[in-house]
């Protein structure tokens, strides 16, 4: 447990998902993330809000549930399904996941979400964990995005550790420009048109809805018509996100290459040091032998004299 309200999960897995996939001969892609660490520079805001975006079926909701389950397991004395885990002691785990619409209660999808989030706002403190899935959905996209930004700002102001998933580009922009807020993406394989379920912190994700629809078999004319309906802004945003992902992948490759080169350099340095030490030891032994021979010769000369 952490004393500074920071959360770190290394290679965390959702045990129910792991059990389900194991029966199918598949494995879970582990998730690594950190949030709530103290600010690195004086006056900066601590990072307490993570906005997760990416394609449907990409693992966004699973990421929320994995974090929530880890927190509840730890505080219940149950081992956390992760290689390492460091968690605060939360006073509440506040969750809005799923659709609670009800004909009997006269609740639409949007109304159900709003009522749930209202109760979360009434209870949230700086010691709370907040998990919100598809924030701002169920109404007009512009209004939903504006409401979502306002809600995230409120949770951020209270200091709650907050994890939210979204498809709204406005929330991705908010996370990119607001101190204390981070973007994260569930990766999508653009070549095979399949989610990889890998969580990448630091970059936003694209929804890839049209690509997924194509993979699921919608007719090509429908797909092309849909692409033509995209606004220039949406295309530019998608291109920018794709560029960020390529740049991140290139940086990861460079980082791995630099690490490998550093390891090889360290090994070479150690090898050279070992060889130099061995040479010096051998040279010293030769000098000692020469010195001993010289002393012996000198003693014989003295004895003869």
C-alpha cells in the first residue's frame, strides 16, 4: 500500500478474463500503468486522471474493471493478480459501468448515467477511486463531450484517482492539454484490423469503428460511403493519432536499441576490464619472477666475491 495516494500496477490481469481465455487456449495481455504519483516539478499538478480511448472490443472496459478489482482485492486481503502492485487505501470505489436504463423507472441510458454520476459526485473524496465507462455518451456528441470534460475537471479538482474511457475527440484533446490528466490508448493493429489489447499510456487512441465494421463484414460500398462522410477534422484527428502511435512505436524501438547497445557496451567494458586486469596480473607475475631471478643472481655474485 502506498502512503502518497499513488497507484502502480505492473503486468496486471483480470482473473475472470484470464480464466475464460485459458479455457480457450488463449492468454491475457497484461496491463501496466501508474497514476497519482507526486508531481515531478514544483508547482505542477499530480497526474490523477487517465482518459482511455481506442476501438470497441479493444479492452477499455476491461482496463477499468482490472483496476477496480485490484483495489478491492487488495483491501480485502486477496492477492492482486499482477506481477507487482502498489495501491492507496481507498475510502470508496465509485463506478459507472454498463447501461442501467429502465422502462419501469422511466430512465433512458443518458438519465441512468447522469443519476449514477450525481451520486458519485456526492460521495467522492480525495481518497476515492472513480471508474467511468464511456463518459458523455447517450446524448448529442457535442453536449456529451462538454459534460464529460466538466465532470473530469470536477473529479480532478477533488484529487480523486479517476479512470475514464471515451470515444470523444474533445476528451482526448482535454487530456493532452490539461495538467494532471493523461491520455492512454488500447492499441489497434491497423494491418490485421484487430485490437491487440495492449494499453499504451501517453497517447490517445482512435475508435477505428469503420475499420472494425469492415473486418466484421459490412459491404465495401457501405464502408467507402461511410469514409466519404467523415469530416476533414475527423480525418485529420485520425491521421494525427495514427502519427502519434507510429512515433511512439519508433521511440520504443529506439529505446530498445539504445538499451541493447548500452548492455553490449557494458559487457564489452567488463570484458576489456577483465582482460586488462588479467594482462596486468600476468605482467606483474613476470616482473616478480624477473626480480626474484635478479636477486638470486646478485646473491650468487656476492657469495662468489
